[in-house]
C-alpha cells in the first residue's frame, strides 16, 4: 500500500512547490534581478520624490507578495515579480538604514548578517531543514521569503560598503564578490560542500555581484562607472529577465526529491 501512495504524495508535493528548479538559468536570472533591483531603486529615487517612490514600491512589493502566497503552486511571472520587488525593497531598506538613519555600512552589514543568522536558525529549529526543495508549506514559504529579503538587504549593504566605504569602486567590488561566489561553486562540485550551505552561500553573494556591476554600468564616469544611467540599465536588465522567464518557461517547479540545491541545467 505504501508503494502505491508514495508517488501520489510526491506528486502532490511537487504540485505544491512554490519555487523554481535551481538550474544555471535560475542563477543567471537571479543575478539579473539583483542588478535590476539595485539600479531601479536608484532610478526611482533620482526621478521621483522619495515620498512617492518609497510608498509606491512598498505597495507593489506587498501586492506581489500577497499574490505569491495566494497561488497554489509555482507561477513564473508571480515568483519573479516578487524577486524583483524584493530586490528593489531590499535595496531601499539598506539605503534607508545608511542614508536615512546615518548608520555606517559596516554596522548595517553586521546587523543584516545577524538578522539573517537569526532567521536561518529559527527556520532550521522549526522545520529541521533549510532546503529549497521543501518549500511546500505556508510556514516554510514565509521563512524562505524572509531569508530572501534579508539576503538582498545584506548584499546591498556589503556591496556599498566595499565600493564606497572601502573605496574599492563598483567594478572592483564586483570582481571581489565574483571571486567569493566561486567558493561555494567549487566547494560543492569538487570538495563535497553541503548542498544547502553552498546554495545559501551562493544566493547571498549573487546580490553584491549583480548590484556592483549594475552600479558600475549605471554610475557616471566621474563616480567610477560607465555612465549608461540607471534608467537605461534597468530597462535592459528587465528585458533580459523577461526573455529568460518567458522563453525558458519560467523554469520548472522545484521537485521535492533529493536532487542537489545547486545543479547545472
């Protein structure tokens, strides 16, 4: 009897999965959304009154998140809209801490590291797993998005800290975090690093990588950038994101099996 019911249970879990399969295309899209969120946030603050742009971004973020929790399974357009809005909102959160409250980037970076650690510890304590292969309950989905939001805020603070406070510049910061991003990739594929640790290690680092290079492309040449502007860079990155999500079918839903958290499509 157990043999006949097991496939049905697995099928139900797969249908209920709320995140996409972790493939190479997932990582590429994730990097693009991090950059897009960074420069889109800058564009909104440059061209709209912050009293308008900030509440508007929060409103869209909340609406997208409500929609994500309402759907019963992974819906590509909804999921990646949430990721984009989390990216924009996470950038704004980090900027408010630094610019609005005047807190140094090193302090905000440490704060977001502590917040992320607290979320992950609580998640593991409650659910006994941090695997993205297990996101098929409401509570796990809440933990997942709290973690994602905090990683975006942390990545923004860390990237700005190295680029401005440490005076490395955007391009050098991008290279620095790219080098760090290689660690979980090599560790997982060549040295047996635990898949869940490698996944979240890489997930955190994609934020400062994408954001640093996006800032480098958009910033003026006097500020060490290429001078393309935040609006143009946001538009181009958005087009690439849409192409990947639409023409790759948004990637299949995450299966609830024992596949690795990092794998190449």
